[in-house]
């Protein structure tokens, strides 16, 4: 029978944990000798962002392996098992208390949808950074960041066209290439003008901003790998130089690359 874990309890070793305004953010590490391999569930829903290494997440029906930079979500009461997929792994846990969800009319389904996409990873990092600041502005800042994570689409927003989903997948797959609008339009069978007209409307950012976010997201895994210098990571991810890379990384995550590496 699966055990039920209460607020702030995890199957791994908790190395840091901060709470504010119904939200709990912490760092949890996993190793063969440092985790509970039993199936369990949590009383609150939570998001997990892998910082380094990898874990295997098992449920009664499937098994999923996640590595650095990946993110996943568990509903309250959802039975699962977390096993280290590497010798050592570390992740950020963002747990949301039920009262917080009720107060702001947020459903667990909204949380689950928020995990999809690059912005969620950046916002979780920024929330953790704010909690470390732990000053009089922390609670309000954390709440705003979180509400931005699960913000509903405004009324009247049109349904995202199918071609845009194909374009997103293409940009994710070919993140390390220089995009050409004509090539992209042919790949998704949509006129370049149509892409120009609807991309920013539905994505909430320009094509350049979206691609820079992807590059920063990919760099997270390289930084945690620890084998490349920041200059090498910057080059590998297509930034002009290290300073340009650092500036973009800080803008999207709220952390300097060296601060992220030290988490």
C-alpha cells in the first residue's frame, strides 16, 4: 500500500526548503542510498524540475525517465515511485497547498498544463531565487510569479492553430540551427506572412525571444553536466559570446549561470 506524504515530505533527501504564502519550494537530492524506493503519493500537487542527473518515475501504469532540465507534475494523491537513474540527482520541488489553489481559483489541471513549455522552468527558478532572498517583498513576488505560471488565457483568445504546434516542435528539434522564415513556412505549409501575423499573438513573444528561451533552456543541461566552461556552453548554444549568454540566462531564469550551477 502506498504511503501518503504530507507537506514538505519527499522520498529523497531534502537539502533546502523555503515556504511562503501557501507555496513550498525546496531542493531534493536522490542517490541509491539516499532515497525511499516505496510507492507513495503527496497530499498537495507539486512540480519537479530536474537540476542534474536523472530519475526514473514509476506509476502503476508506466515508467518515465527524466534528466537535467526536464519537468513533470504530480496531482495530489497520485501514486508514484521515484528512483535515481544516475549515481546522484538533484531537483527543485514546487509544492502548492490546497488553500492557495482555492483562494486563487486554480485547478490542478491548470498546474498540469503549466508544466508544458519553457516558461515554467524559468519561473520555478525565479521563485526559488526569490525565496532565498527572504525579505519583505518575497511573498508578494512569489505569488505573482506563480500566478503568471498558471495564468488563464484571456477571454476571446482564439484557439492556437495546428500549424503553430508543428512549428513549435520544429523549433524545439532544430534549436541549434539558424531559422529561415521561408524554410519554416514550407515546413509547416503556411505563408510567412501568416507566421509573422500569428506567432507573437499566440506565443506571447517574438520568434527571436522564443528561440533565445529555448537556447537558455538547453544550456541548463550543459551547465549541470559540468564538462564545459561557460564560454563553451555559450558557443554550443549559439550565443555570440559569454556575456551575451550570461545576460540572457539571467533575464529568463533570474540566476547567473554560476548561481544555477551551484544549486
